[in-house]
């Protein structure tokens, strides 16, 4: 993964981080160019499984739903960062978007309860 030029950063997340026992290793990667994420998922999953001898569940963070992105960057563990400035910029964007979503969601919820 470190040799893959398109991978900017990677986080371990999910049961691999939260629990003592896990059935696979959950990894989310941020890609410099997310135009062909399936290729990276297939190639990197195979590479990581060969190296770790464990099943790997790999996701591309760029294209993931906002709640998933937020959970990964706030609860996951950073495994790799090749461009810290870009990673921090993306993490800040994810957090800002999540907070905006929460605000407008709660505003909408309050208005719908008022009738």
C-alpha cells in the first residue's frame, strides 16, 4: 500500500480497531485520483491479504457516504499518511460537512415536530 502512488492515506477501522476479536481487517483509503476505485479495491485487497494472511475489507473513502467517512476519521486509526497536508484538509472537510449535516438535520427535525 505504501508503494501505491494513488493512495494518500489509510485508516484501520471497524471491529479491527474496536474489538479484541475480529473476523477481518477493515481498511479505508483516501485516493489522490478516485476515478477508478474498483481497480484499487481489488488490487490493494489482494496485496494486503497476501501480506497479512487475514481477510481485508477495503473501502475507498473518497466515494463513501458521509456518516461512514466521519466514523472512519474520528474512530479509526491512521495507518499511513503520505501527504499530511492533504489528509488533514480532507479530514477537516469531512468533519465540517458532518457538522453541517447534523445542524440542518436537527433543524429540520425540530421544524417537522412543530408542524
